[in-house]
């Protein structure tokens, strides 16, 4: 394997691992670690995380995969701006369904607020995509940073080391997306900023 192919493989791996759909799950990890919800039974926390994982990661990933296979597109072809709207709609519907299920089951408000914040990020990115191909990968990690900021203020824990980890992942992810020529620097930076703002406001005002 040549060095260039190795870099491409590494960039694709990073993009695959840090899928744009992980924002709610990462937010739950923070919430169940630093808030009073950490006192809940481990079985209950795992059940909620499994539920959120199904609706916000597994379901939209599966639906988008089926759609891509039906169209006969590769992952890179699906990444073209004009082909991203249907995946956006599928992910938005999955997130909305998750929010409805959480509300119906009377799950704790903070849990629903994370999913709502992620839903806001998805909707805003979908609207922007009509005119400009923004990075949903960095929007997701920006949303994680926003959720971390809000919960650090609410529950009074020191988020410095978590922020360091988030920014390292954001830099690595943004570099991978640019190396794969899926986004420009402006699209990567704008994605992070929009994700941060949307998640922060979504969680605060939910």
C-alpha cells in the first residue's frame, strides 16, 4: 500500500467511525456521567442509550444505505450536494421519531433535549445544503461541544479535558474530510460553528 492510499484509507476510516449521527449518543454519555442521572440504575441508562442508538444511528444509517444501494451510488457519489437531501430527510425523520418515542415514554427532559438539539443541527444543515455543501461531520462534533458546554454550566463540572478531546477529534475529522476532497476548510469550520450554536440553543430552549 502506497503512502497516499494509506492516508486515504485512514481518512475514510475516521469519517466512518465519527459518523454525523453520534451526537445524541455522545451527549448521553456526558449526561449520564456528570449529572444526577448517573445515579439511575445502570440497566435503565443502557436501555435509554440503546433506544437512542437505534433511532439516531442504526436506523438512519440503514435507511441511507438502502437508498444508496438502490441508486447504485458509492459513498463518495452520495456525498455530492444535490444527492444529500434525501439522506437528510431520512435522518431528520429518524430523529423526530426518536424524540416522539422519548416523549411518549416520559423519559427525562435532559435526554430529550439532546435529541432535540441534534435534530435542530440536522434541519439547519439540510436547509443550508440547498445552497452550500456544509460538513455534517464537523457539525456533529460541534454539536457535541455545544452539549458539553451547556451541561458543564448546568451541572457545574470542569469540561476542559473533554473539550480538549472534542477539539482534537474535530481537527482530525475536519482534516480527513478535506483530504478526501469532500469539503473545503470553510465548509468544515462553518459546520463546527453551526453545530455548536444549534445544539447549544436547542438544548437550552427545549
